[in-house]
C-alpha cells in the first residue's frame, strides 16, 4: 500500500501544467506585443519538451533507479511551476519555466508507467495502469479548477496552484519504491524493440499532438466567441481531465472485454471529441467534445502501455 500511494501521488501531478490553461487568453492580453502563437507556447512547451525528455528518461533508467528519476522530475516541475509567481514581468521567463516543467512531465510520464511494470504483473498491472490514468485525470481536474478559481485574483495567481506539488513531492520521497535499473538487452538495442511497440509509440505521438491542440486553444476560443471567461475555460479543461478519471476506473473492464481493440476505441472517441470541438457553436458541444477527447486519450495511454509491456515481457 505504501508503494501504491507513492506511485499514485507522483501520477497526480503529471497534468498539473494545465493549471494555467484557463488564463492563456489573459496572458495574451497583457503581453500583446508578442504573437498569440508565442503565448500558446506556455502550454505547448511542456508537451514538446516532454517528448524528448521521455527518451532521455529511458536512457537514464539504465544508470539511475526509477525513484530517483521521478523525484528529479518532480523537482523540475516545482521549479518551473512556482518561479513564475516571482518572475513574470515578460513572456520569456514564463516560456523558460514551461520548458522546465516539460522536463518534469517527460521524466514522470515515462518513469511512472515503467515503475508500475516493475512492481506489478498481469491483472495487477492493468489495474494499476487504470488507477494511474484515473489519478492523472483527477490531478489534472484539481489543478485546472484551482487555477481557474485563482484567476479571479489575476492570471499570475493561477500559478499558485503549483503549491500543491510540494506535499506531493514529500509523500513521494517517503513512499516511492526504488524500482529497478533497466539493464535488459531490449532497452539497450533498438533492434530488439518489437514492431508493435514502435507502432504504439508512433500512434501515441500522433494522438498526443492532436489532443494538445484543444488545451492550447480553448481559452482563446472562449474569449473570441464570447462563450465564457477564464473560469469557463477551466471547466472545459477540467472535463477533459475528469474524463481521464472515468477512463482509468473503467480501463480494467474495457481491456478485459476489448483487449487490443481498446486502442481503436480510444482513437474513435478522441476523433469524435476533436470534431465536436471544431464544430463548436455552443458551450454544451464544446464540453462534450472535451469529455470525449479526455476519455479517449486517457484510455489510450495506459492501454497502449500495458499491451506494449506484454509484448516486451513475452
């Protein structure tokens, strides 16, 4: 139970960078001398840096225990999330801090899943992957709602949501298992990676890129169409992350019934949600789209990890 608490507490903060998504439009208003695309990089940079850091985390896993990688990643997250409370007079410190958060996201996304595979097998592994997805969604919802609520005191106050990282870090210090060093031949020679794993990685990159367009644009869309404010945008993003909680709870049942077709269903749901978000027209349609996008992506991530791990173990 102690190890489970440590792992899930680490997963809770993975999507905390979404805490500032409701105030992106407000930041753009303040720094009107820079382009909108530059302001959007505040949310895009964590995702972009995450992609390269995930690969680096896989290499570091040969030399550092997974617990150490997770704690270092959490420290990066805290630094990138809390520094904007002090340094926020221009857009560039915010971008640098977002990139630092990306270091944390990349290390944690890869390593929390890997440490679950180290500690659990079979049904226990799929259940923990489901818990992981649920807790990631719960954390994203909590941080987004908190960021939206704090925005009433100005966009800078939204960064105060990252103070939640501090107790999570100390719980992880006390409860995380050490994990193992990745000394398998598969990790050291790309030629031994099964084709299925390569395909899942490519699909994951594709899915990750598409769903990220929703988070980076929802605040602007609400402002431009008059459908809502920063707090309304936080509701849409919270529904997206809350769907991850639902997906995580249902994942063991879905994988038992659908097996490898779980990935196909996740893509179908995500595509439908993106279509509804593009269609727009009303707040209800946008919120439904957010729910489907979040559910599909939250289902894809643990399901693909479980299926890939089975191929590697086999």
